[in-house]
C-alpha cells in the first residue's frame, strides 16, 4: 500500500508544482465548457469552493485542493482540455484517498450532506467541470475498507492492490482516454457474506473494481482476487454483482499477475482470517487459510474476465467475490427416437456446491452438448438457454443418430461481451439411448404335448425390446380362425417392458393353430419390423383316462388339472400325508385320494358339493358322493335336502342325504378302493352333467363347483378343508 500511495503522491506533487508555476486565476462563475459537451448541469463554482473549504482542513490539504482546482480552471481557459482532465483525475484520486484515510471533515455535523455525500458531490463537480461523466462512486467509510487507485488510459495497464491480494489488467483500447481505476477491498461485505446477492456460498475476499468517471469499457477488464485455501476441494468461480440483485459468473482466463523480475505481482500467501458465508459452526472451525492461492484449471490463481466494468457491470459499484457453484441435471435426458425431441424437457440447475440450494439470481446462460457419443451424432435445436430461477430448460433437444449410452454435458457461459467463454463447471447427465421401439411377440403352450381334454394354457407375450416407449396398436390373437379377446391390454409399452396374457383350454384330440400379431397395420416405426408375429402349431393326442380300480398306475394321474396335498388323521392320534386329484375328459370328472398307511384299516371317502359354488350352507339339490369299500353297494350317489320326506321334518339347511335312487333319481358313476403296499387309493368317476336334474350337479366348461371331502381311516375322520368349500373350475373347451 505504501508503494502505491507514494506513487500517487509523486503524481499529485508534480501537478501541484505545475499548478504553482502557472499564473492562478480565480474560479469562473460558469463552467468553461458548454452544456452540450458536459451533457448535464454542473455544480456551481461557488458550491465547489464551499465544499472544498468544508471538507479539507486548513493547511496543506486545503491549499493543495484549491491550487489543483485553480490549475484545472487555468488549463480549461487555455483550451487544454486533456491537461485539465488529467489534473481532474489527480484531484479525484487525492480526494478519494483523503476520504478513506479519514482526513476529510464532516461538513454539516449530524445534518446532510454527510462527508461521503459531500466528497462525491465535489468529485462529480470537478469531473463535470472538465466535461467528464460522474464518478459513479458510492463511498462507504468503514475501518475494514482499503482503496488502491491508478490512472490508466487508452494504452492500457495494470493495477495491483496495495495489499497484493487483488489486481486488474486493462487492455489497450479499453478506454479512450485516461481514467482513474479504483480497487476497493470490502472486508465488511466479505464478513457478512453480502458481497453479491446470491444463495451461493461466498468465499472471501470481496473486492469492488470501478473506474472514474463511470463509463462503459470497450473491452473486458481482467480482474484477479487471491483466494484462501480450504482442506476440501472446492469448485469456485468469480462472480460479480449486476443490477436488480442479479449475479454473473466470470470465465476463467490466464493469470497475468505472476511475480516476475522487476514486476510487482500478487502475493497470496496471507489472506484475511474469516470464514466463507454460510459456514456452519464446524465449518468455521475447520476453515483455514493456507499459503497458496486457490488453483483453478491448473496452477493458476483464480481470476476472470470482468465485463462488469463495461456494459454488464453498470456505472456503479461492481463487487466481485468467489462463490461455490456447480451444475446439475435436475431432469435427466430420456430415451427417444433419432431426430425426435427428448421428453420430458431436459433441465439443468445452478446450485451451491455444498448445500445444493438453487442459485436463482445467476444470469449466465447454460449450454448443453453431447458428452459420450456412441453414434457420432450431433445435438440439434436450442442448446443454449437462459436460466429461470436457477434452472435452464431445454425443451426441444434432438439427436440424429441411434446409439446406446449417450450422455449430455452442460456448462455455463460467460457474457457475450467476454466472448461466450465456458465457465468450466461442467455437469454430465446419466446415460440414455437414442433408438426406437421394437415390439416382439411369442406364443407358448403348457404342457407342450397335451392329451385329450387335459387342461392347457396358451401364453402370449409382447416385449418392447427397443429403447423407447411404444404404443401397442393392432394386438390380435387368433385361435382356430376366430379372433380372441385379450384382457387388460395396455395402451403403451415402455422400453424393456413386457405384456403377458394367457388363454386356458381343454382341447379334444386334434391339430390346432394359434397366432399373435402386434402392430398389424405397421403404425409404429420399429427397429425390426420382422418380429411382430408368432404362430403356434400343436397337436392334442388321445390320452388314456384313469381306470377306476383303486390302483394308481405310473402316469395315470400325472395330467390331473388339480392336485392338492393335505394331512389325514389316523387312529392313535397320528397323521399321514394324503393327496386329492381331479381330472376330466369331455364328459366325466375323475377323482382320486391317495394316502400312506401300513395298516389295512379302510373306512370311507365322502365328497360334499356346492353345486352353484355360492360358498354358503348346503342347499336342496347339492350333489354328494360317498364310497364305502366295506359295503356291497360301494358308491353312494346322494343328494342333499331339507324336505320331509325323506327328512324327519322340513328344516334348513339341507342336512339329509338320501341316495338319488330313493328320491326318484339314479346312481351315476363308479368307485373303487385298493391297497398297494403302504399306499391306499380311492378312485371315483362321476358325469359332469348326468342329466339327473335335481339330484346331480350339471357342469360345463368354465363353470365352478364347491367341494370338501371327509376321509375316514379306521373310524378317525379328516375334513378337508377344515371349513367351507374349495372351488373346482371345469376346464373350458377352447381358449
């Protein structure tokens, strides 16, 4: 700081000598320049004189201020506008330093104007006097603010702050004439985390770069701010304040302030000891400042092209600080067809690196491009978007070539003024595919070789083996030349999804053909148009029906439609495993019960039927079958009733069980019991529809009948199920 101040003092002293060597003339009563040149009404000479006396204490400061003003007036009167403007900038520099060094007086005590207001009025008045725009200064006098200034003109130059923690570089042609460049370190804003208006975590330092008089620069101004070190890797970028509480991130560019021989550079070995904004108590405890500046994109100090001193920054203060920022894909790209818009719209958000909070005030445009590019494709449509409340939406992105495993990469852009440079905070999307739908179908039969009237299932499968969602048009199933109804068919099928349906049947012996076609009219563009149809040809052979002899031969009951295991009670309190079997042909129902028993103590087997499968109490006309090997009759074909006769009295439910032949019906069916080794077997056959109305059930394909059994072994009875009925569905004749 001493070196910069000393340089400024030499400049001012030289001007002072020049002023003293010229013949002084009193300040005129009107500006020496016309209003057409200044573009505004200037503060009157009397007001400037009054402000000068009020601000500068009698002595050297006041004498120098008056002398400089007088010399400015003299040069203007001689038509030396360039010389007058150089002196005016020197006077601004002198006044600005005097203010921040606390050497200016309060002109009105506790009444306005304040010292800051009076100093700005004086500075702007002198600038106006020589035809220059206002300074744009907004002075704040606090103990933790330091200021460094330098006059840099059209040939460009550099300015390093007195604390060597920040600097700026002005390229040739940035301004058209001399201007006073000002670097103000704002530790007050850094400590409070209010250097810029953002939800992002702000990393000190906070530096305000400005130029006097305020003006639009023709080229970006490079600014550099030293950064404190952190134990954790941080993705930082410089950001500066825009009007309306907006913030712009600055692009990373090469560092011009490397310390070289006979050249003053930055010294980032010591930075202020205060944590970044938003730090927790623990975060503040672990924050430490190292000996090296934060490196960005290689071994360079953090720096950025600062367009804010141009049109984007505005005429007033342009605080600059580092922020922690990242980009993220809030809505990831999804699979789609080549050339079609990716939906839903891809969204990329600007967020705080640590907290994830949306940076709603950031104005930088977001650019997306292809990262992983398996199809050597191009990304079309609007690939650059402005964020709205921190989120950029890309509603019409298209990729022209098919491929698996594409990714998108997003990055923020600097302003157009600074060359649309990437901010280098990239985010990569999840992988997605560009392709199309591919509907494939297949038909299968179980069992593969059914026998006559054996329950069988045809299964139809539609798979979308493509990588985008597809409509499901024209799905047609045909069997025996007739079109079948497909239940619960979806309207669309997502990539990799499957739709399955089944058709059950009990087929008579013969040859059959089933077909399944999807997208019959070729409505859906598919990657493979040749796999959307399937044909199933199969034959049903004559199958041997069970022989009702009490012997379960190998394979005799293997094609049973229903097979249920249960546990049967035996004398002495034990149990034995048992199984009940149901199978059918076109007209008959076959039933078998098998259980393990080493002692030949046969009892009886009874089946109670709920003809209408209502699940309620037994009703008049419900069928019942009893086989008792200990009688000469063997099979008893009974009917349940509650009427008298044969019941003793009319009383529901239907508990009486006379034989059909006793109430005007007939016995339909046959039964047998046998013991082979330790295996005991009951076998019964009964017509599905005997025609004995009112006494037997009448079953057709697709109908159901309720049932339960009573198995008696040596006077010990097992009821299965223990309560209620189980349903037995008779197999239909065709799918």
